[in-house]
C-alpha cells in the first residue's frame, strides 16, 4: 500500500467530502501517522472510512468523524483540552498538534499504556494520560475544549462544568438508532448553548448507557 497516497485519498475523498474544510485540521490529519495508531491486525484499514476495533468492545472513530470533532472544537495553540476516551491515541495526537496541552483519560489501563508509547514514538510530549472513569469523576481542572469520544445516552452537565468560559464541548448523545453529535458552548456567565451538528452512531462510553428499565 502506498501510505502517502492512501492518506491523501482519505483526506480528499472522505474528510473533505464531509464538509471538513478547515486547513489546520486537514494539515494535522495529513501530518499525524494514522497507520501507527491502528492495531497491527487492522493495518490495511488505517485509512478506510470505518470504525476499527481496539478491544474491550471499543472502536477507533472513522476519519470523517475525527475530522468533524477537530473542526467543531476550533482549537488554537493556547487551548488546554480534555479528551474523554483515549482509545488508540490518534485523536489525542491530533488534538495535541492543534492545542497547547491535552489531558486524556480512559477507563482501560492498556489503552493508556499503548497510547503513551505511540505518542512518544510520534514525538508528541504535551499530553498527560490518566486512567479514569469519566462517568464517576473528571480531572479537577477546567478546559478550553473537551472531546468526548464515546456516546452517552443522556447529556451529562458535569462536562459543561469542566469548561472554562467560552469553552467548547463535542459530545454524541442518544441511543441507537438515533444519536446526535452536539457542540456545546459555555458562556462567561456559566450558561451554555447546544448546537446539533450531525446524526451519527458511536459506541458508548463504558457506563455511558442507562441501566435497563423494567417493563410491566
């Protein structure tokens, strides 16, 4: 496989085609070696528009959704970012290239270990990785942007509380077959607004679904 050609095809035919046009986002998707973050068994799918299994029932986002996340958050070099769900570490790397610093948390310790090695190999040193269940706790800091990489069944206002004034949150809310990607903005007086971006389907965060309901 011609890696450079496949990467450019991914950007031109998948990411751009889904209205991701921000030059900085396209540049970072071109610069970060996605093939290095994909599990070896799925190396041939590194640039395909498909979710890639990571283990524990988790999946790597498609390139199109990754592009939409990065574009929606509109990061700059002064931003401090929280990523909820480290996964493969690829989106982590992209966030780190666009922002000042990233804190990334995941419930799976092996994901954290794997991402640490891949980020180091890519020369990315502005990421702090922590093993943590986001449905129970969040880091104590506040952030300019938060990316939630797994869906949640109902909106969790704690994520807004973790934003600084003018902060942005990308989150997918709902349950199959209807899930909605939202961009939430926090105002300076602690109010917030929510904008619907697109419909999608995303594996839930661990403990991100509601318990089964009794039917009488």
